């Protein structure tokens, strides 16, 4: 398991400027990590460019090594060991003397927007000017160095993402490293020497099918923006099926843009809210986690009038969040999209099962992190967590001492003995008590009849619930952070993957009323993610409200200056992300 250095140890500031230090060689090694999975091929042959350009390259590299910085065309380079060693190994011969290779890299950079990235992060405009005007040795050497730097940046952003996830997600613990025995300089040479740089790099996109589906959706919505977007549906009274209203034609036009309303033959009464339009509204509502009532009320109207540009940004953010995961997910795993209120079981990169979930409310958000599920408990007890005890239970006890008996909650002292709660003056305690409160197994237990344990410091897990009615809500952020599963027995069958524990056996064990722990034969990776836009193989694109208010900060960072930083605390699982539509 590779432990990656943080930005400070690598000497990188927001414009990735570095200073010379004894750790430089080791730290800067990691900055080419986005290329490390790419196979190494032979060293490219140096072109016969004479001695002038190599001499300038040698001079530039010497300056970089001596000062730890080199400014070219307004760009500050600061990875002296990688660039220096790359050029030293090739005898300071230029790497980009073949115009076809330069054109290939520039084409690749020009298509960065297909990944939701900014071509200017890779010097698109500077390279265009310099490529047309670089006639002397100095200009040609500068162009060569900038092209190499652009390739390093592109590889970094494509694999790791542009934004440091730990700055956005405090609980982030996914590994984003590579095999630590690879030589980045040799891999860089292999990429430069590839017959088609574009094919070579894009064949190694992160995220598998899920990433590509998001790319297709991004292209679709960028086309909508280019065509003028969609019309704004005017406000007014709730529109319901059967109504006649002057706003209905605009609603029809709006729903046709995204394909929710097919382009059927001309409607005779354009102001009539007919059955076809009602079905289109329901399709739109389903894609946006809204109540599927076919009526255009305040929430549906709000979603209809979110701009196409905003939807493009949501897709860009999802691509970035998938890049953060890179290759850190195996082909079989459980994934919860907190923003979409869905859980899925992915096997062989294919979504095998999906169900509704309830996640944490805004004040007690479900964290984004990964873990390993190791066992499930049938007929579990529930030990009241400190936050719920302090903020929820104690106020109730002060008002109603009989609450514990009704909820089948036992009071355990520090010696493990059960205490009669009627002898405790709950009003005498402030924010904590010298007791543990434990809810005993039963149909009213807050965890229901089954819980799925992937030990973590947040005390977050998946579980059943007696509050089944909440699953019918379109937005389901009601819990204190844990994830309540609508069909937990189906999930249990999948993660146990044991013929002895089919649904009938699970139901029989639960019927005994006894608490029983069942170990998984193979630990199951669990990923809690936050994606406000997803796309599936059918082409359906779903958008979710940013209930936790996380998109704005990430969008600002994604549109901001380049910062090359690597996570410091990895968790190894290995594999690729599958195409779960969650």
C-alpha cells in the first residue's frame, strides 16, 4: 500500500512551484503518478535537430536544477527531477520534434473539455502561439518543455482529478496511488513515443463504463447549451393533468429538449395538459428525485428552470468525483450514492441490484468514505451513539421518564449491569451520563432486523428500519448519518454469497428473535459517494438536488488554478469503478 506525500512535503504551492530540498527526488517522483499504470515501451529515437536545441534544453534543465524553478512563457515549472531526468536520459534531445506528435498532444488537450476539464490548464493557447512561432533554438526548446509539462498535467488531472478530494470531503480515505516500483520517467518516455498519444492515454481513462456514460451525458448537455438551452416555464398556479393553461406550450417545449416528451405529431390543443404531457412530467420527476404526481408544483417548476449550463456543471462535478476514485474500487462492491438516496450492488462492473435508502439529514450528514464490510448482525441491539444521546434522547427523558420502557431501551452502568431507569434523576445530568443506553432486539428496534457492519470511526453502517414509510419520500435525508436500506434481506443475500444463507434462511434466523452474527466469507468493499448527476447505459441522466451544499465549493476549485496535490492517507482496495446508475 503506497503512502503518498502531501503537497507541503513535495514543495508545491498553488501553482506547483517547488524549491530544491533533500526530499525533492523522492517527492517529485510522485507527481508523474498518473502515468504509472501505463506500460513502458522503448525509448524514442532522438531526432537529428543539431546541437542548438539540445544545448538550450541542457541550459534550461541546469537552471531548473540549480534554482528549483524555471519560467517559460509565463508558466512556472517546478518538477526539476522528472523533467531533468527525462531530458538527461535522452541526451537533451527534444521530445517533440515530430510535428505529428505535437499535433496529437494538442488535439488531446483541445478535447479536455470532454472530461469536464479546462484546456487552458494545459497551456492550449500558449502552445498554439508557440507552435506557430517557435523558429529559433530557444523558442523550440521552450515549446518542448511546455509540451512535456502539459502532458504531465493532463495525466495527473485525468487520473487523480484536478481538485484534492481531502479538501472537499473531510472523511475521504480512498487510495489514489499506483504500483510504487514503476519508473515515471520511463513511463513518460513511453507515452511520448506511442504511435497515437491520444489513443494511448484515452484507452486508460479512469472509472470504466460509469465514467464514459457521464462523458456522453456531458456531450449531450453541452449540445443543448450550444443550441440555446431550454425555455423558462413561467410561474403561477400548480399545473395539473386536465388543465388548460397558456403555460402548457412552454412546458411541452421544455420537456422535449431533454427527451422526456417525445416529438410526437402536432398536438391539436397545445394548451391542454393531456395524458402524454402528464407522462412526460412523471419521467422528468423520476429523473430528478421528485414526487411522481404528474403535477408541476413549486419543486418541479424549480427543477424545470435550472439552466442547462448548471446541468453541465453538475456532470463535470460527477466526472471529477469519479476521477478521485480512479482505480481504487474492485469489480464487486456495495455503493451508496448519498446524493441520490440509492444503494447498489455491483458485480463485474455491472449493477446487479439497487434499492432506495434513507441517508443523513443536513445537520448529520452521511460522510463520504470507503470501508470493508466484514459481518452482518441479525436481530441487532442498538447502542445509542453520543450525538443522538445528547441531542435527542436526554431531552426526551427529562420530559418523559417512561420513554425508555416504551422503546425497549435498557440502561447499562459502567460495570455492565442493567439499571432501573426509574431510579435515575435524568434532569441532574447535562450533556452526558454515566450510562450506556441499549435498545434491545425487536420489531421496533431503530436498526430493524439486520445491520451491515463495515467498522469505521464514524459509527456509520447500513441497516434495516421499522420506519418503512420514509422510503416513499422522493428525497430521503432523514437519518442521523447511517444508511437505512429498503430491502435489506436482498442485500444480505448478495454480500453473504452463501447458499446456506438465502432469503429463507435469513428470515428463519430473524424469526427466532435471537441476536446472531454472520461473518462474510470475503470482506465486501463499501463506497459512500456523493454524485448529484449520474448516467446509465440507456442514456438516462439523473440529477439530484445538492442537499448537503457541496457542489459550489467543488465547482469553484474545478474552475480555479491548478494545484497538483496527492492524498496523504490511502486505503487500498484495487480495481475499477463500475457503471452503477445510482
